[in-house]
C-alpha cells in the first residue's frame, strides 16, 4: 500500500490517497499516516465508504478515544457523536468560532476525526488555523505578554445552562446536554511544546479561554481579543472543502478550527470521534 500525500498549498492540510480505511491498517501504514499528520496537521482522505465500525477502528489506531462531554453519542455507540444540521434549522451554527476541541479538559484530545456522510452542494467549509505558524510569526511584544503565562479554560460559555448551547438554545438537531460541570476551569500554558514533535505553538483560543492567570479581567479580555485577531489571520489558514465519504483528521495540539455556514436549505451530517491525549 503506497500513500500519496498532496499538500493543500495553504498554511496546513494535505490530501491522502492510496489507502483503504474500510480495512484494518498495518502498523507501518499507521506510522506513515501519523508522520504526515504531524507534518501537515490536517489530513483529508477522500472516497472512503466508511461505516461507524471503520471510523472507530481508525480512531483507535491513533491512540484510542478521548472523552466527549456535553454531546450525547449516537445510539449504539459510546464514542461517535453526530454533527448535524437540518435543512430548515435556524439555531445558531454549531462551533462557528475558533477553538481547539475540549481544551478545557485536564488532558484535551490529541486529535479529532470527522467523516462526511451528508454533504451539502454548497458551503460548509471547515477552516483551520496553524498555531505553530501563528507563534513563529507573532510580534515580539505580543509574545512577551503571554510567555510563561497560563490561560484559564472553561466550557461555561458554551455548555453551562446559561451558555450558548444551554437552556435557551432551541430548535437544534444536535443532542447537546448542558450542565453545571461546564463551570469548571482548567489552566494550560498559552505556549506549549507539541508532545510528539517538540515544536512550540499557541494552544487554545478565546471562547474556551476565559481569563489569564495573574491578570485582572479587563486586561485579560483585551489581551485575549488581540490574540484572537492574530491567531485567525488569513496567512495561517487552510479552508477545507468537504466531499461525501471523506474522512478528515486534525491535530488539536497544532491547529484551531471553526465551522462555516452557507448551506441553508440543505441537510448536513458528519460523524465525529476524538483521539485521546498522547502518552508517548
């Protein structure tokens, strides 16, 4: 089995062909995919007629399953959630702000897998921002303000009862379960070395980051807004165009991502798993 890896030509991302993900992968193939993943941060595998069993097996090959809070898994599965939207849905778009999945956890997932089942003919790109590149290009003055500091992460803005997906959220097809546990906080450094490559990058983003350790709220909010504008700059981005039967995997330790709309009047369905934190 020979992989062909074609870079996107943007700030990250590559397309991978020459592999059948409906079959168990040999250890050498897993190692080759992992190396490409660490290099390009986002990998797209087109033309994969994957079942939910295939998706779970692929995820397990790269480190097992992360913990997905607040969203109920699909029936009969413990580790697959449905990212879906009805053609007539009017609730705010899910996950449309820059973020790294579940960064508010003590051990956030290493990666995310997303398989396209029902893909609209227009819109719905997933955008990524390379946070190694963002740190490399960051002005010295901005970097000095975050160097050695911890960010305070929390799910409260999204998943607390008062959050975006909380008690007031209505008419949404996704099965989101808000709760008081979303009020918890977790600290992570703004600048982290990637646990596999050792390369430094920015971790997390305003939204799940609600404050800065040792900084008052007003000053922290100004800093977080300035960081957000920097982290999502055009030169750090890759805009992924979906196809049916395409698997996408990305490195939550290296990139931010966000959903985009533009497909009103069309159903959309993807199945998602998370890859557990890397233990070496």
